[in-house]
C-alpha cells in the first residue's frame, strides 16, 4: 500500500501572474504512467508541496475534461505559499490528491447553471465552469457573476474576456465601490447586490458559490430572496481543508470533518454550520 502522505512529483510547465500575489501553475506529473492515467472529479482538491517548507491545500482549478496536466491557483500569503511563489517553469514541486467529494455534475445535466464567485474564490468554481463549457450540450443557460475588491484583483482576466465574447454564456463582472478604474466597463457593486440585480431565474437552475464567508452568507440570502431553495445551491469549503485525509482534526466545523465529508456542500448543510465557523 502506498504512503498516503507521500507527494507525487510534478513539474511546473507554465506560470501565469493572475493578480498581485496570485499565481497559476500548470503542473505535469513526472511519472509517465501517472501522467497518462491520473483522473479527478470537479470540486476535488489537493495538497501542494514546496520542499523544505511544507504543504498547502487548495483546489484543482482545471476541469477533468482537460487531461495531461492539472492547474492550481493560489495567493502567496504564508510560509508555504510564499515558497511556492518562488518557483518557476521547470521546477519540481509535490502534489497529493485528489481528495474530497465533488460537484454532482451528472445530476445537473439539463439544468441552467449559475456560478457566483468572489476574489480568489473563482479558482474552485472555474473547474466546474470549464467542465460545463466543455460539455456545453449537457447544460442550459450558463451565467457567471464574479467580483473582487478592485480591477487588479480579478483573476483569470484573459479567460473572463473570452467568456465575455462567447454568445453561450452570460458573464457579469463587478468590483467593489472605489475599486474601479477609468477604463472599467463592468459593474460596480458588491457581489450579492449585483447578483440580486441580475435576477437569475431559479427555475431549473443550480447555483454554485465560492468566496469569502461573508460574501457567501449574503449571496445565500440574495438567492433565497430570488426564489432559490437551499437544495439548489452548492458551495465548496476547500479553504477549511488541512491534511486532506481527516487525520489531523483541524478541518472540523462543529462535529463535521470537512476533509472526510467535503469540501462540496449544499446551502442546507452550510446554514447548519454557520454558528461553528
């Protein structure tokens, strides 16, 4: 039996500077067999190693429909992520995973999709957005509502521009009041407010949210006001993940161990967890 704590070696094939202190890496497994056979489900996460510094947990930001590599996006904000940010193309790092449950995309076939994200919360949602775009015939209308504090903090700017140009997806971008620039053509307002103004139809629609807890809280209220039931709304708590295998006990929210049961939950589950965040 392989060691569950032993990371697999990956090579950084591409680096994108997404925003201040935010980077995306395209990673390729060094083991040829693993590179050809590795698979995951949208919504799952991994642990990424900077050797000599430790591991950090974040989602697999690419879609499982895109094979041959995986992508991750992270903000340099601590010991491990700062060390990861010092790496460049051709360097080696470690990966453990995939871990966790996933978005039930097979159950969503034929549904309209509403994706809501704030700041660095877009990477976990990007995986399922690209999945639904790659399987476009399986889904109805697709709407993305994404915001950040300011224009510079928007991640995946080139991808957002591409979504803007597509006729088969509605992409609404917003920045907080005061975060706009002279050439900004998107919305100005907080994500929950812009979401409510966009007034997506809840009929036959699934909503997926990721962002700061306070944003999620007010978006859930906005969705409820718009007529969405709690069972129509999903989110991911991958930021609560620690060891990935439910051993360290630091992922618990009340009596729930997110590493073992999550990171994907419906709004019904999240509402029950609020008091323990």
